[in-house]
């Protein structure tokens, strides 16, 4: 398979690329601002890899990125960002940017890839959402809303995609020990850890392992599913 990964230069993106490459899949890796680091990373991979760059919070950039994509058999949507703070303190630009990045880009790329592929060709999509999309969180209202919208798309689009030889699923990570969560204070981390029955934070490799499974043939009868990866936190 050739698989397109958005947000490939982040912690989960890099771990996913390593896993999929080890499984023999060719890759098309997207980044917004870390092209140099990604170019160095792909030198380690044992498969053919292409890099594409673009700001997926910009509607025009989404269109141009889609037009430049080669044919692919799989799509993993990881690109995203968060905002920690009260909703009343979040700017309109920030809200619109997050909605475009998390939701609109997912929908438009999925639409483009489905339309571009031959009807008989398979397509597997995995969306990296969040447990906050299922349960919500104060201080991350827009992020939670974006992640909930992603899950709604997965459930709905699976009903259409199945008839077109495609599958779409989602993973919902909980607290994963990545740089995105490094912004939280020590006190916040201690409190969160106390609420996780598994007694630890998750790793990007664990998320990547779940993504790799859902992309593969062993998950061929799984579509519209949401796989929670949170150590029973939520």
C-alpha cells in the first residue's frame, strides 16, 4: 500500500510512519513547518517516501495539497493542534483555524481521495481523534468539539465508503506522553496520572500500533469503529 499521513512530523506521526514503513508500506508524509526534520527522518526508512508540505488550516492550501497528491491506498489524518483556555478567551481566528485543520481538511481530503481512486480499488482511512471528542473537557472546548466532529464523520462516512470498497475508522488516544502535552504543569500531570487506572501515560508507539492494525488486511471487516487508547481513563 501507499499511505498518506498528515501531521507526519509530530510524535504520533513519526511513530506511525516507522510502523507502517516496517510493514512495507510506501509513504507520503505531510508536514506544515518541519520539512527539514522530516527529510532527515525519511533517510532512515526502508521504503519509498515522498514529502508534501502545506498549511491544512488554510482552505486554499488544502485544495492545492490534494491536487498534488499521488494515488494512495490509505490515509491517516493526524494533523492537529490544541488550545488550552476558556472558550471566552479564544479568538475567532483560532476557532476557525482549528475547525479547518481538524475537520474540514479531513472531510475534503477523504472526499478527494475517494473520488480519485478507481471504484474497485480499496481505500483505508484512520483518523486520530481524542477521548475528549467522546467526553469533552473544560478548557479545551473547541478542541473537544473538533474531535467530536471527526468521530461523527467517521461513523457517517463509513456508511457510504463501504459500498465503494473503502473503510474508515478512528482511534481516540487519551493522555499520550508527547510534546503536545508538555505544556501542562507538573501538578496537572500528577492529577491526570492519578485518574488513569493503568497508572501511566500512553506512548506514541502504542497509538501507532493501533493505527497500523486498522490500516491492515487483518482489520478488513472493521469500519466505522472507534478504538479508545487511554488506559481506561475516560
